[in-house]
C-alpha cells in the first residue's frame, strides 16, 4: 500500500523537469489542493503534465477545510493546510520558505534532493541515475544549492566502489 | 481564466504614435493589439526579473510571487533557471569532485562528469522505476 503525499507547485515543476515523477507515483498516492492546481498553467509543460495526470486519475483533488498556515501564497498555504489536516501524509515541497514553515510545524516534509537520496538509499535509483537527477536539479537552479550539495555528499558516501576499483 | 478585457488609454507624442502605427502595420496587427501585446510582454519581463530577485533573496515564496504578479509558478521557476546553467553545472561538478577526493572514490567523479555532460547536451529524462515483484 502506497503512502499518501501532497505537494506544492514548486515540487511538481522540479520533479517533472528532472524526470522524477514516475518514481514519485511509484512511491506515493498523490493528493493535491485546488489552489496548488490553479498555480500550474495548462499552457506550460509541467502544468500540462499535471492536468493530464489529474484527468487520468493519477492525482486526487482533496478539499482544504482549515486555514492554519501563514501567508505563503495560496498554493503553498493550501499544501501546508492539507498536510496539517492529514498528519500521516508526506508533504512534498521544494520552495524554501514554505519548506521552513512546514518543518517548524513538525510536518513530514520532503524536497526533491532528499527524495533522490531516499530513492538511491533504497536502491530504486543507482548512483548514475541519482547523480543525473541531481545534475538536472542543479541546472534548474530552483532548489537551494546547499540541499543539492548535501544530497551529493550522501550519494558519494554511500556509493560502493566497484570491485577491483 | 477570465477573458474580459480592460481598456487602458495611452497618450503618445507624434513621433512615437507614427512608430507605433508603422510597426503595427508591419506586423499586420491593429494598433490596439500591437500595443497590448508589447505592453504585456514588457510587463512580464519586468515582473519576472523582480520575482526571481525576490525569490533568490528568500523574501517570498513562489506561490506568493505568482499571486502578486499574475505570473505562474512555472514561469517564475523557468526564469530562475535562465541564469548561468554552465556555472550551476560547474558547481555541481566541484561538489562531486570534493566528495570523490575526500571519500577516495574516483568512480563517483566519473559518474558525475557523465551526468553533467548528459545535462549539458539536454538529453531528456526517460528513466522509469523498475517493477518489483
């Protein structure tokens, strides 16, 4: 049984561009708030993919009942509110400001560099695939370089040397 | 998305008005359409630059910036990524080199260099998770 996760637009755009979405779907049942969907335009590639997958039933819209989060913009606030209402869910966020708020509120939050290291640690990605995803993420320049560096260090430390190497 | 249009009057001096008429004719557009498109393109450029600067400073979230500017989160993220891609990949490789040296794992640097070359060539992301039994 897959774990349920919700996300904001920043995570979706990064994951789509880096090619992580198949892994995200493999790992999580994805739910989203309508304010997050409204931030993803069907006229742009990541947004188009979001709406295509929503129509295909791969993403589930969930209503946000309570507003407990700070003013981080409609989408980020809705994603945090959804996670607050479902404490067993994972919150997928790449934007630093809402990420900090989510951590401060004790939510189970993941950003794309950490997801890449998790996929590598569990053996879903090999080192070459993990480094390719991290290189793509670095080139996008939308995630904190510190987080990318930390992920590189994790993959480097965990990499097993080839026999005889 | 709303398709209602607002009317905004613009006062131009004689020379600017002539340039506008000439340019609109060249583009086979009405003056209104030409001016509307040019104004929106310039406004987007200005707002994107402003939003990316605010985002980089960590002042506001992407969601806030999209709300304030009327741009989409994806547009702002794309503009943020229009910076120096080569420098970003160089930084990625520098980090990998440091890790490879401190961990005594030359293979790690070789894999990182392959990854950076693949990204620089613009190869698409095609990987899929393996099915598990």
